[in-house]
């Protein structure tokens, strides 16, 4: 099973990255600040990505949807 087909793998990775970013932000200083920005910024960008794409990407109908048409 690929990571794209897994229901929980990608959200789990995003949650782990966010948690690591929060812990680094709480306990780190100096260069750790940059890691905390990355750890908290990447999940924020991934969450906003569909909003930034808007309606530019059209979805192809699935095989089941094509059979009902």
C-alpha cells in the first residue's frame, strides 16, 4: 500500500511534525528556533495548500462515477 492510499499515514506524519515543532519551540533556542519554524510552518502550508490552489485543479471522475452516468 502506498502512502497516498493510506488513510492515516499522511495526517500522522503531519501531526508528528507539528508535535516535534512545538517541543523544539518550547525547549530550544538559537538554531532550534529555525527548526521549530519549519516544524510548525510546513504543516500550516500543507493545510492551506488546497485553499491556495482554489478551483484550478479539476478532479477526474472515478470509475464508479463513470458507470452511473
